[in-house]
C-alpha cells in the first residue's frame, strides 16, 4: 500500500515536473528564443539581399560608364544638324548592338525634347528632374510608344551642342541612354525564396516606378503609405525604419499586412535617385532555421511527454513508438523507391526523345547535302562543259561568245543558289538586317511589272495588275526585302504556268483603326500546273520541291518559298497558299506597313537621272591586294579593258609597304581583299590609316571580298574602309561604288550592297 502510494507520488511528481518544464520552455520560446530567431532572420535576409543590391549598383555604374563613353563619341562626332545627330545615334546603336540589350541612345534639348535614332520623339512629360541642372540625371518614365517603363541615364554635356533643326536652332544639353526596366528582372529574382518575393523601384516619396516580374504583394501606388499602416512586430515601426534608411542607406524590418507577416528591406541606391523595396512573406525567410528551432522545441515537448507517459505506461508506449517508427520508415522507403522509378521512366523517355531528335537532324543533314550536291553540280556541269567547248571551238568567235554567254547564265544561277543558302543561313541565325525607307506602293508595283515584263512576253502570258482602295500610296518599309518576296512569288508563277497562261497580281488596302499603319492584302495567282495537297503542306519548308515529270525540268533549290515565308513573318505579316493540281495556285500575303507622307516625285527615277554618264574608270590607277593569282589576273584584265591600270600585292604587309613608298598621285584608290596571309585586309587598312603618308587618311579604300554578310560590311567600315563590294565582282557594281565615293568626296564611308541576284525558287 505504501509502495503503491510512493509510486503514485512519484508519478504525480514526474507529471508536475513535466508540466513545469513545458511551461518554462513555452515562456523561453516566446521571449528569448523568438528574439534570437528574429535577429537571425533579419541577418539572413541582409546577406541575401546585399549581393542583389550590389549587382544593381554595378549595373547602374556600368550604365553611367556607357553614358560617359557615348558623350565622348558625340563630342568627337562634330554633328551640325538634328538629322546628323540622329544618324550618329543610329550608327552607334547598330554598331554597339544595343537592340539586343533593349538600350536606346537619346539626346535631350533645352526644351525637354528628346531624340533617338528614329528622330524627334517628343517631350518628357515631367521636367522636374532638370530643374536643378544636375551633372547626372536618372529617372524612370513610361514610354508612350509601347507603354513600357524605361530607366533613363542622362549626363549634362560640358559644352552644350547647338544644332540646326530646319530653319530653327536647338541646343542639346544632355545625352545618354534609356533601357527597358524589364532588363533588371534577372537581378530581382531570388532563388533563396523560390521566386516568392517582390521588388519595387520607388521614387523619394514612395510611389512605384516599376514592378518586377514577381508576385504582386503590395497593392496601391504609394508603398510608403502601405508600410506606414502595417502592424509592426518586435518593437519596430515604419518611422524607425525610415530613420535607419536615412542614416545608413539601408534598413530591414517586418510587419503584418492583411493577416500575413512579411519581412522587407529598403535600399537607397547610391548612383540613382531610386529606393528599392524587397518584400517577402515571413514563411519563406530562414525556413531552415525555423525548422530547426521548431524541431528542437517539438522534440523537447515530445521528450517531456514521453518521459511522463513512460513512467505511467512503461514498455507498451516504447513498443508502440517503435512500431510507428517502422511504419514511417517503410513508407519513406516506398516513397523513395517510387521517386527513383519515376526518375528512371523520365530519363528513359528523355533518352528516346534525344535519339529521335538526333535521327531527324541526321536525316535533315543528309537531305541538305544531297540537295546542295545536285543543285550546285547542275550549273557547274554546264560551266565545265562550256569551257571544254570553248577550247575546241577557240577559232570560232561566234561560238566562243555564245558559250561565254551560257557560262555567264550558269554562273549567275550558281551564284543565286549560294545567295539563297546564305540568305537562309542569315535568317536561321537571326542576322537578317531590315532597312526601312519611304517608297510608293504604285511605283513598287510598276517596277515589278517592268522587271518581269520580258519573261512574261517570252512565254506569251497575260499579266494583270489590280489596285483596289489604295488610300495610302506612300509607306515606310524594307523595300529590298519586299521586292525579294514578290519577285520569288511572281518568278514561281511565271515558271510553273504554261505558255499563254494568266498571272494576276492584286494589291488591296484594308480598313484599319490605326492612324500610323495601313494594312495591305497582296494576291499572286496563276492558272498553271498547281500543286498536290501533300506538297502544299510543306511548300514553306526548306529544300522541298514537288517531284513530277513537269517540275523536274524546272531548276530550283527549294529555298525560295522558305525564305519568302521567313521574311514575311519577320516583317509582321502572314502568308497562305491555296492550290489544286492543274488549276493553278494563289498566294495571299497580309501585312501592315507604316504610312508615310505623300511625295510628288518618286525617289528611284530621281536617283537614276542624277547618275553621271561616261567611263569613270578611264585613266585611274589602282593599288590592289589579292593573294589569288587567277583572281588577280582577272581583275587586271578587267580594269585594263576599262582603261585603268593596277598594281597587284599578294598580302596586306606588301600593300602597306607599297603605299608608304608611293608618291601622292601614284594611286587614285586601293582595292583591298580581306582574307590574306601575313596581314589581312582589316589590319592593312588600319595600318594605312595610321601611317605618316600624306594621303593616309584621304585615299579611298574599297573592300573586295567574298565575305558578304552585314557584319562583314560593318567590320570593313570599322577598319577604315570607304565601301564594301562582294565577290564575284561585277564591273558595273565597282563603277557605281567608285562613282558614289567620288560624288561624296571620299570622306564618308559608304556601304554598297552586292547586286541582287534572281532567287532560285521552289
């Protein structure tokens, strides 16, 4: 009896001790431990955000460095008019590839008007930034063109630039850059919080300037007002946070908004007049620390309960716990096994998909090589065969001329194949450059009629052009690529339509609500052989041609329609086709073109009328860099035919030495190859421009190279050349280039595009 009473007292004492320990831990947890956890969470958040803030500071510093650099370029550019200013901005914009970074160069005049590569864009709506005439100004504004937030960095020019703007003068006071604020989104993301944070850019009064692409945690425009009304914890307040922000430039706190606890950090940037707020729900801050503390507390509580229960229930409770632990471990093992099986199935599917992709790539490669081998060998066979016939009939001048004409036709066909492959390569690499200018739709249609008139006449076909509802004759667009699109379509229509057939070209303007753009519908239709339903689904794929007894006699690479579709879509348009075998085909293009002011005189005929007559090459003396003996011999003879003389050098070092040893007047111009041994054309050009020769800076240098991409042209101009002509060189193109340089005095670099070849069609 006494022993039982002792056990009861012991059990009661253990229970009381357990309750006392539980209450002590509960009190400790909600006072001392909670304060330690709070400080630890603030420290962790400070460590995480410090690097993000530093990265943003570095980005903004880099922008200021870029602004300083661009101001120096502008100072050296010596612009005199607003048009020259915009051309300078456009040139720097293209050379520096600012489009990829969504950066725009801008100049600001004394009235708040700003200029970009597109010309005058308007006035800044808020000029408070410029009232104190600061050396550097940074602010955020909403672009009126695309409703995107732009961050602007402007530096006051040491000496304002006075420019002629029409009949008036304007003063450029600031110059700098703007960039889409969305470019900062990568710096706002935080993997530590799994993207559950929000970052806002604020002005000095707390109004939102930009929201990052994170979750929206604060509604309303004034963030400071929201923070002021939050319920703060741990003896903190928004007033204390603001004081700390003013003193240290950065402050951290936490509070409750709409029942949810948040941690936030305020950071005032040193190199921009912005304040950043980094906000994250408390449940994502220092989660591992919370788990550890909660685990320890739960463990202590459970341990206390277990001790008390063990005194009362003994071994039965231990056995029950062991049984539950075994069940938990078994479930976890099963779950892990299921996870491993799922990962194995996913890996197997990924391997099968990769194998199929590899097989498809191999088939595409084989198809490409087979098509190219056939299409290149066909004109090459004609060239080689005609060369053999010339050797055989060398004494018959008439046949030699006939064979030479056929060699020229086959050479042009081969060059067209190469041009198509290069065009497709540039399109797939995203390197197609569009150049926009104003032109007349009516003149454009008339030029197409002139180009294809002789081909249609030879096949005794009927060509009908219909223009409907043309309210905006003058538009702005890439005229060269538009000409390539419709040349492909009309060339196909002529080739695949029988003699005496009909071809129609319809141009119709649709009604739109836009004031800046007009929508046009183009139809190219014929009553030719048409195409099968299966081929119609693949007509816009590269290297596809319908195989039949009629089409096999028509030459083509199968790239024309693929190029056409890519160009149309790159310009924001759509292209569709309807066709039936024996009934003909109809291609429809819908495209929006920016409207332009009507002009009374077409620009193209004006250019032709201004073209001076006469052989400009007669009597000229050239210094030529060419390491290929055959090409050097051909160039020498072609120039001799035109009445010109040339000196051939085999590499860049030799042409540099020859130029430096020449007297002024020995050479009128330099024709520079690019890929040469010892010293290439770029290096030789730079060395010539740096030399002490009297004409080092003045003598015109023309790049004559097989490198025909736009970036090759840019490299040539950047090296100091005046123009670029692609090989194979045609004397008409060279003559036009020289005439263009001479008409401009040879001081401005000029880009002469290679002659447009007729595209090989599907």
